[in-house]
C-alpha cells in the first residue's frame, strides 16, 4: 500500500487509473482543475475510504501531504481542447510537470510522467520506435501540447540525472473507451456520438490518415506494469495498440456497428495533423510483458454502449 498522488484524476485516463490504484489498495489523492475532467467520472468513489479528491490546478505549487508515488496525468489531450488556451496548455505541460516533479523530489517518491505519441509529431519513420526523435513543428498550433510534452520528458530525465529521482516516462498512443468526454472533439467520441445521433460523420481531410486505437483497460494495465517495473527502467516506453486503421475505416466500422443512417462528410484537415501513427511495442513486450488484447470492434462496442447511456441521460434531462 503506497500513498499516491495522481494529477488529472478526473479525466478520462485519470479516473480509470483511480479505480485501478484503489483496487490495488493504495491510498490515493487525486487532483484536477476540472477544466476538461469531470467529477462525474469519480462520483462512484465519493465515499471510498482510501480516496481524497482535491480541486487543484497543477500549474500552482502542490502541498497536499507526503507521497510514495507521484503520477502526472494532468493536461487537456484533445487537439481542439488544448488549442483553446495554448499558452495555458504549454504552462500545464511545463509548470505542471515541474510542480509534480518537485513533490516527488521532496518526498523521494517514484515519479511517472504521462507523455504522448505526439512527441513524434508528423512522423517520417513508421511505425514509431522509442528511439525515433520525431518531427514536431515547434511553431504550429499543436506545438503547445507536443513541445510541452517533449519538455516534460526533458524535465523528468534532468530530475533523474541531476537529483537521482526515480522516474518512468510512458508515451501514450490514441486511447478510447468509456468516460471519454463526448464533447472534446476526439475522433472516436465524435464518430460514435455523431453516429448515435444520426448526425453527419465528420472526416477531416480525405480520411487516409491513420491512427492505432488502444482500449483504455489495456492501457491502464500497461501503465500499472510500468509503474511496478524495476527501479532502473525509466523508458520512455510506447504504450498503444499497434493495429492501425485509416480514419475512413474507423468511420465505416462505427457506422456499421451502430447501424446508423449517418452520412460521411469531409472537412478540412487541421494544420500539422499527423498522417500516420502506429507504435512499435517491442520494448513494452520485452520489459513489461505487456501487449494489448482488446480488438477495435470489442472496445468500440463497450464505448458505443457507454455513449448510448450518456446520450439517453442527456435527452432525459
Ligand atoms: N478527426 C476526424 N474527424 C473528427 C475528429 C478527428 O477526421 O471529427 C481526425 C483528426 O484530424 C486526426 C484523427 O482523426 O487525423 C485523430 O484525431 P484525434 O483528435 O482523436 O487525435 P490525434 O491523434 O490527432 O491527437
């Protein structure tokens, strides 16, 4: 049983991690500024004896007790959302990581950083191994997040080298599942919600760009394996599902699975949208004995069921 601080606890990934950490009997403090996260994601934990939630912005210094483990998952992650306040996003990545690292340094805690496949930018190497250094456009509209996450990794490695901090960096590829925010503009949530409502399905560009979608339960399993891995293993390690789909394929699968009458419409491709993305997961397989097991259709069916419930509650209200 460890005392764990989790930033971004009310978010999509954060809330699933709360469940898992509590199931493993840790004593958990979750913080979130609720800018993109939602207390609804945590409502079932309200009276859990080992859980404490504090509304707190990770950009402000954190002084909430002593911890054995610090996990930094606080940041808006959807492109339209993180671009609403790009300066704020860059600060969350930099100042938020710095503040979280300071807690770990002060307490001698183990640190985990949620990094991202976005550090590879619009990749020229495919699939992407951890050794690939990426092609991020430092002055584009995605840079607040991409460069922010890159400097987050830099801070982790510098704290490790300079202060001997024990830390682990994971690079998370596209993840989906229940508790995604239906309005945050991600492709899976957009397509499923559009299909369920019979609205047009909006493909950006030609739909030839690819992504590899990991179901949230698989990802959480990989995160926990990384957290519990031997102390010298820092990563960065890719965590994602290597099954790759074009965005048009995803749209067609969602339409078929929901039995929707929605039409596909094409909208302009956002600036710097990566054309292809698929993780190499050899490192995770070897070091963590991890690989994802939920196929896209299986994960989508659980996600469709979730959004169906959310939309029914909304229309009842
Ligand atoms: N996308 C799309 N329609 C949408 C939302 C997203 O075609 O309604 C595309 C987007 O341009 C990108 C891919 O789907 O190529 C994945 O987008 P998302 O925002 O989920 O995540 P990203 O991987 O770009 O961070």
